[in-house]
C-alpha cells in the first residue's frame, strides 16, 4: 500500500516513509506484535509489526497496513471514497467476502474482504453508507 510492502523490515519501512520508527525494544520476552501510527505528508498509516525469534533475537516484519488515505488505490483503481458498486464491478465478486458490522444495531458499516490467494494476502475495505472509508492489507488466515 503506497510505498509500503508486507514483509518489510522496520528499517525498510522507515526508509520508505522517510521517518524514524519508534518500536519497543524487544528481548526474548516473546511479545509478538507492535503497532505504530504514522502521520506523514497528510497520509495516515497504522502499521502492525510481528516478531519472530531466532535464537532469542527478535526479528520484526510488517504484517498489516491500515490506511484511510485518499491517495491509496488498488491496482484496479479502487480507493477511499469509491462506492460499493465500483468495488464490486472492479473485482466482479471474485474471492470476495462481504460482512455487515454485527456489533451495533442498525450499523451502516460493512466489511468487504478481497482475497489474493496467489500472494497469500487480503485487502479489507471498510465501507460506511456504501462508500469506502478505509483499507487494510494483511496476510490472509484463509486457505483460499
């Protein structure tokens, strides 16, 4: 999404965003995630880093990118502000999962997940009143 790629190291993310990252210092405490919110040039990102441990040394990689930037688009040109109809037309219902927000009565929020089985990723579109309000890319937990 934008200049960021899933699997990037914190050093690669800092270089892509041209900013310093303030991740927590990790020892072998087996805490597996670290979330950062970055605001840069009018762009907002929420980044989730996951840690694996190699001989008790933590190794971080970017596993989730959330954004509500109007500049971000999918390869099919879908982004913040696009309608549900545009999203469905662009992806022709292929590998899509559509869910309503069941947490609140009369919610106007829907989530549409687009699965890319080849890359093992998914894009989750948050829609409010049938307009895309946010996008998130992450590794998929589905086996497709």
